[in-house]
C-alpha cells in the first residue's frame, strides 16, 4: 500500500481473516498517539502498572505491580520490544480497563473501514479469553498502519529505534523488527508472533519521497515474513513513483 494515497499496489488474499499476534499493537499505538496528539495524554505523564498488566506473558519488560513509568518509555517499550505488559498498562491508563480499551479499538477500526477486524485484546496474545475471535486481515492492518504513520509521524521516533534502554539505562531494548537495521529506509512498523498466528509483520519504508506499507501474515518463520515484506517493498519502489504534473508555462501575448 502507498501510504500517501492508500492505493494498494500488490495484494493476495488481503481480506482473509487471520490472527495478527502483536501486529495488533499498531491499533494500540494509534489510540495512544491520538490521545497524545489531542492533548489528552502527555509524554511525561506517569503510568502505574496494575497486577493485571504485570502478569501479562509473552514479550515484556517485566513490569512489577505498582511500578511507574512515563508514557514515553511505555510507548518505546511497545514499539521496540513489543511489551505486552506496557500495552496493557497503557490501555488501562487510557480507558480504565483493557476491555474498555478494546471497545475503543473496535470502534476506531470501524471508523477506518476495517471490515475484516475484531479485536478482543490490546496485545494479540493467543491465551486471552475469546482470543479465537481476535482476527484481522492484511488489508486492515495496512489501513491502520497508514493512519498511524501518516497522521502521527512522531511514532517513527520509536519504530525506527534499533537498540535503546529504559529504567535509566538499566534495561535494554532491541527491536523485534530486523528490517529496521537491514532494510534501507525502513520506518517501522510492528512484528508479531504466536503459535496460533505464526509470524506476522507490518513493514514500512520510505525512499525518494514515497512511503510504502507491506503486510505479511501467517508465515512459517521470521525469515519468510521478512523476505515477503522486503520483496513487496522492493517491488513497490522499483515500479511506482509519485507523479505531479507540471503546470503549463504561462505565455504572454
């Protein structure tokens, strides 16, 4: 998908409803960024982790119940290390509970025209209640990825980080999206893996004034998902460009 116009340049089974794993967090990050850009939330606001957030499994930064962290470090942890505990803590901070936040996620999905999507959690974990109903499509992931990248570009400050730290430099973060380091122009965006979903990726990159989004779902390995997205991005950059017709020259008579 071309990020500027939303035009789909290449697709296959793009409306198949599949488990997205942590690519779910594109929507989580979108709602957080909307709250920040609207003034509802500030980067230096403090978020307190609940016992529920601290107990989230999978990728995490090992929050302890009662631990406090800034919104900026929470977002960094979600974007770079796919931290489920931080995603849950932010959901609770914004909406009061993860369930209430999920309602916001689904409402926003409808507004964006994501007709293949039903979220049941903010993380994409398989083991949450009702997770078998947690589904979206490659097309819908591209839609929410475009909304995040185009209208909230500050997220790229985090999605392009290769390695960083939190907790005053005592806890290291390493990006789960290896294209950030190995694909020229990569701007993000979000990886995902669970045993039920397989390997998923929404990858974005910008070159020569054009930004593209490539989505792969259900791959057998991380290498296959990376190769799929790399191939789509290469195809887009090699075969398409933004064209602006020049204005006709004025002729004096």
